[in-house]
């Protein structure tokens, strides 16, 4: 089992940046992939970004490629999402996600609002 706690959300103007953090309650070394998802009002939850454990391979949703950067620190048991050039359509609750032994774990989410 693992508990995930996201932080770093807030209100930012278009073109601005935010860095989200997700703290895991146990070692993340053996967790193959750590993901970020988001859910906008009235929409389904969608994949944003992924980073694997050993080789730090990343992949991104097309909508955020070139603007967002995912990273992880297996010493601190953290995963991060650096979000640059934010757009109003990035407004959503952002969730950290991991799968351990076929069980899905989610954090409580952190709100990101991009608006003037």
C-alpha cells in the first residue's frame, strides 16, 4: 500500500508556471511508473504524464508536450510535474497515480486554475 499527497496547485495567469509535487508514504524505487492525471469540471479524468523508475523514461499527453516536465526522486519518494506556459484549458484537479501489484492508488488531488 501507499498514500500519495499532492501539493503545489494554485491560481496562475496564462503563460505562467507551477510545480506540482506528490509525496509517497513508502519507497518509490520499486514502483515501476508514477503518473500524473487531471480532471477538469464536467470532463473525464485524463492522463497527463508518466515517468518510469529505473531509466526515468517519460511520456506525455499531446496536449502538454513541450510545456510540462515530469520527474521523480526515489531518494525523497517524490514525483514532480513542472508546468510551464500554462493555458486556461490546463485548469483541472491534478492527481498523482501509481499501480502496485495491480492496485491503483490515487492522491486527493491539487487544484490548478489558469485564469486572468
